[in-house]
């Protein structure tokens, strides 16, 4: 374990009867980082989060939370963590402010600071003016999500685990959650599981991709992209006449894989395969062409969604080979 690791997972396995949810997985999370956990339904994400939070135990292996073993000293390890589950259970009979003060007391926040802490998270989550006196049973799904996030942010827990925190939130509320996470970067370690990959791509420093109980990829967006990058595949955005563009590619001896017209006038998005020499020849020709304007050209860049689909597809293909 590195001294800079907030979470270390060592050969963690979780079985439900004969079903293997997690198969000897290992990974670590740096202190102060924001990490996105992604995978298809049934991949094992919820099992990981619940084990890290101390809600359930693993079948074998161990989890270290700031150096404390969840297997050997779960009570101490759980003191470092605040967890918001996907289906966040809330007491309908309490008002929002009452509930958060109650939770602050349970978390051991000193009595003289309970009200201050509760008000702070209510303001962060846009609950203070809108909902602090409302009964929880009257709240919409979006407001209930915000109460759960506020609960997770209470106190000084170094590690925050959020399972699908933006479900039910409108775009304005999602931006608010993003701001809360951004303000916590560097001071708290945050692990987020979500199916909204565009949101994770915006807020996370690193990613863990899981499929069928296995970790199939980890790293920053650039690192994950480099792992699947095709060294001879490029993408360009070029404005001009389609026939002229096609002719210049043909003269350079380049194979066009995809040629699409964008909604923005005579702009074309071209995916192509080329050697380094052919790429340099093409770049020289089209950059100096009077009738063409190159908006963007270079190696194909992958989104988190493309990386996710590629990584989980490779895992499935490998399983099919092994089982054939």
C-alpha cells in the first residue's frame, strides 16, 4: 500500500450462494482523487460500494480504508467513510433539517457544531431555503437525492461514496452536484458510481471499469484512451467541397473509413487510416489548399462511453474464447 492511497482493495471476492459477483479484484484509489466506477448492470458495482462502506462483507480478500482493514477492524475503517446508497432510505416522518441534525449527531459531530454543519450542507445542496422545514415524505425524487448527498457530505469523513447521486435530478441540480464535488477535490476522496458517463467524464480524475466481476480497465481518461488507440487511425474536420476533399485523400493514398457531413454547412468529419508518411503528405496538401479549411485533425480521441464499450466488449470476447 502506498502512503498516498485512501482505498486499497486486495484480491476481493464476493459470492452470493454460487453466484460470483466479484472475482479476486484489486485496485487502489489515491487520497484526494475523484474516481468514477462504471460497468454494465450486474457487473458488481453495488457489491464493491457496499463492501467499501462496510454494509456487507467480502467472501475473501480485504479492503484497507486509510490503512485500516475492513476485515480486521471494520468499526475503525467505517469511521473514514460516508456512503450514499442508490436507493437512499430516508425517514418520511422527519423534516429535512431535523433529519440532517439527527444524522450529524449519529456521526459524532460535536453538539455545538451540529446545527452549523447541517446548515452548511443544506446550503451546498440547495436545500436551505427550499426544503429545510419540509417533511421528507413530501419531497420529490430530486429533492430526496439532494438530502442523501447532503447527508453524505456531513462531517469530516475523508472518503465519500456516492451510488448514482444524480438520478432524478434536473440539469440545474446536476450542475449543483458537480460543483459540490469540485469543491471537495483534493480535500476528500470521492468514489462515484453512475450510468451517466458524460457526468463522470466531467468530474472524475480516474476511472475503474468493471465487467462480470472483473476489473477490465483503470486509469485516467488519457491512459484509458491510449490503451485502445489505433496508431494508424485519424479523424479530421474539414470545411470545403466534398469532391475536393475526397480527391486530396485519394492523391495521398489514404483509406477513408468514415465520411460524414456535419449539420454545420460544408463541414465534413472524416475518419481515415494512414501511415505517418501519408498523414504528413495529406496534412501539407490540405493545410495549404485555398479551397479547404482544416478545423481539426489528429489521432482519434475516445470518449468515456467509447472506452467503456470497447473495454467491456473485449472482456466479453475473451470470455467467449475461453468458454469455446
